[in-house]
C-alpha cells in the first residue's frame, strides 16, 4: 500500500488514532510482501471499507500484477457456485457514483454483493407474492356517501325488458281495484232529479244549515269515556223508519204519489207593482207596503189559469176514483218574508185555489226546498232561479203572461210542448246549428229508428200521460180533461218520423202533433189556446206572446248560446 492509500484510510476513519510506530511497521510488512493485495488483510483488521480518492467504493477486481484471482475462502466459493447457474454471466452491481458510503448505506447491500442473482430472484418473488395477496384480499368496504353518489350500472336492453317489479309493487298492483267505468252519456243529455217513485223522503239531501242539528248525537257517557259510539241500526230498521216518515209526510188529506207543481208568488199572481217598489225603495218599504195592503187581493198572474186547470183535473179524478192519490199538488214557493204571507193566503182563499202548502224562504234561494218537496215542475217569473233549478236537474220554466182578455177552457187542461231541448235533448239542434239544415235532414233520416234522448219536460209529459190513462180506463177518452200538443218547427217529411217513433218507444201518447217546418208558432197557438206552452227559443216565446199565448221559457240546450 502506498503512502497515499494510508493517508486516505486515516482520512476515511477519523475515529481511529494511529501512532508513528504502527505506520512504520505497516510499511515494512508491505515491503516484505511484494505483489500481494493488502485489501483482504486490511479488511480483516478494520471493519470499515476503503474508498478511492474520489470517495467511492472500488470494485473487487483482479490484480494487474498477477494473473491469479484473489484468495477467497472455500465456503464463499462453494456458496457462489451453488447459487449461480452454469454458464451464467456474473453481474456485479456497482454503487452509485454520486453518493458516498457515509451518505447511503442500504440495509441489504451486503447480501446484494454476496449473491446478486439470489437477491434479484428474491425481489421478483416478493413482488409476485405481494401482487397475489393484493388480488386475493376482499375489496374495501364503501362508505354510504360513495354508494349514494355512485352512478347506477348501465343495464342492457334484455335485462330491462325481462326484469320484474319489486314484490311489494306487484302485490299493490294486483290488489288495486279495477278502474271505475262510467256510462257513456252525452254531455247535453238531461239528468232529472230523483223521481218520487224511485226515492222516498228518507233519501232527501237535507240543507247543510240544519244538518248538524238533525244528526243524532251519542250519549254523554260515550263522549266522556272515549268509547266507540253504538253501531248504526240495521238496514231493515232504517227502511221501516223511512216508510213511517213517508207515511207521516204524505198523511191524509195529501196524496202519497202526488205530482208536485211548485209555483212562485210572482208567477201565480201579478206582482209587477210590488216588484217595482222592492227594486226602487228597498226591502223595508216593500214589507211595509205588503203589510198595509194585506187585505187587498192580488190579481192573477201568468200561472194562475194553469193552476186552476190542475184543480179541475183533480176534481174529475176524485169523481172517478174517490181514493185516488195520483193527483196534482200545488205548492206556493216564494222567497218573500213571512210578513207577506198573510196577503198571499188571503188572495189564495179569495180565488178558491186549493193550495195548502206554502214555503216562504225570507230571501233565501228556494232551490234546496224544491228538492225537499220532490218537485216535478217549477214555474217562476225569476229567470235566474229557473236557471239554477235547471242546473240542479229540476224541470223548470220562466213564466210570461199572455192576453188577459183571451178566453181559456176551464174544463180541460191544455199543455203544448216544443220538441227539441224541451221533450227531447238538443242533439239534433247541435247538428242544425253547427252544420246547417241539409246535414240535419241527413242525420235525422239516418238515425230515424234511434230514439232521441230525453229533455227536461219529458217527466212532466209522462205524468200527464199516466193520468190520461186513468180516464181512458173509464171510457173517458173523448171527455178526458187533459190534452197534450206537440208544436215543433220540424218538417214532417224529413225529420218527423223520428220524433213519433221516439214517443212510441217511450210509451207516451201525444194528442196532437203539429209540424210547422219553420213557420211561426203564434198563429197555431192562438187556435189551441193552451194554458201553458213550453219552448226553449225566446224567438218563439216572443212570437207567441204577441198573439196572447201564455208561455214558459225552458233555458236548456244549445239555443241559449244564440239568444240575444
């Protein structure tokens, strides 16, 4: 070893102190053994490895002076022979040139230098084992937030088509009630209020103002202790109570199956002057006027002769059938106050009218009472009240007075009806108004054998026909006190057959049918002199008034849109 290498060793090992004698002895031993390496002896004496002048670890290499390799222990040679494959080229890793031994000393570097092939194979094996362990371990559990925000997996078309709804949805869908089917009725078809023969007084819808007072209340003991109220009575008991109520409601002398005709005070009597005082001076002056003149008899109104004719029919029925209950029952229905009732009673008694039931609502609408009285026909001078009753399914008409000097028959009730929108629905008038007369004639010819739907006054015509048959049964056809007329603007040749076939299908008879083919109705009505004429066109109402006919306007059908 040269002087430079010794100094370098002392530089690399600052913790070791060498004396001058030790350095000289080293020089002597080195000079005595020329050609031999000093690296192995020095490595045995000091565990610290030597570096070159650049501070790098030198590679183990062959000596330039001798052709034989350095002496290695036999165990080390055998270990290297066993671990290294035959014919394999030995690769000796070198330390990085940029780092010194004091700065970098990996823990497994001794093994790497001793057997680099085994070390490399161990690294590969460790990498393979770590990869296999990573693949075999279960995936980490996802948090709730990651599951909620994760987009749903895309389904294929087959899975979407073949998937089934959840069991709860299937059960709810199977147990769901089937959709309710409604009858396919025309929007303009007349729906009359419940007929008296189909509904008893027990099924009447009571006024909401007094409904809470009429409802039975449970006993106080049930209310205090919180127990359930007693069960409702059986159906048979309820039916028995309804029958008892019906018998009490229609007790003698009133007939049980009467045809109720509700008439307002202004339709029965002429109260034009009274109405003017109410509109100009107010309610208080109107009531004061009625109290002052309560002994003054009111003059007849537009419905007066009609009511007188109804009384004559009742008298004839009583003569033929002493116990007859199917009679006309007239009810005075007015929104006047009770103070006005005295004058109305005096006027009714003066003319000998058989009107026993009065309903004075005190300014309240009488529509609810019309249902309570099971009204078959409502006649009023107030067009708004009539329109309201029509919307509730009650046959109604607005009365207009005729000529007072016209002589009317006192022994026979004469009622004249228009056809469309009065006895029948306005189905055909829709065709005429929207598509013209040619389409109307084609439609009626095509549907000649199909009956027309019912109109508002069909029920009243049925009541009249039922009473007529009672006289026919006694061979009183020619002397029957009821006579009905059909006065229509239809043409008999083009559209009259369907009307007559409809009446025949309904089982109704009309005494006289007049097809005017668009001609005015006033001159014909003068010859008939009906006690009342029902029509839905104000044009025909005004035309009949000019000839002195008592008319009643039925505000129903498509013709109301063209009025004015």
